[in-house]
């Protein structure tokens, strides 16, 4: 099913995203690209723990997708990635199973 995704979205997910939680944090930052989010705001929005939110924000920063600021993190990525984010969000909204299958491939039985 993951092959139903556009190639550039497929490549981005395969190269940067290893969990749904990480994807959702990225999409949250992308939804307000000039805002700064701290772990508390992310955890409240996504209903996860502040510790998990802080870990994901750190992962995004380490992967060059977010920047740490005094008050938290904000989206900080290349123009190419920024242009891809609306398509990524659309794929997650419209083809959620394909996105999940790419992040978590089925295990052999």
C-alpha cells in the first residue's frame, strides 16, 4: 500500500520519519511554521507525554527539520522540505494506512 504515495513523499518518510508520533509533531510544527512550540504545548496538542514530545522535538532538530529556540522548537528546514510538507500532510490525511505501512512495515508471519 505504501506504493500509493507520491515518490517524493515516500522518500521523505523513508529518510526522516520513524514513528507516527514524530510525523505528527512535524506536521504540528508545519501547521504554524513561525510559532515556537515547547514540549508542554506539543504534548497537550497531541495528547502525549511532555517527555515523549521533548524527545520528538529533539529528533526533529537533530534531523535538520526543527530548530531549538529559547522557548522551545520551531520548524526549520530547507525550502524543498517546506514545499513538501503540505503534500505530506495531505497524504497522511487521505492515505493514512499507506503512510503507517511505510513507517511500520508488516512483519513476516
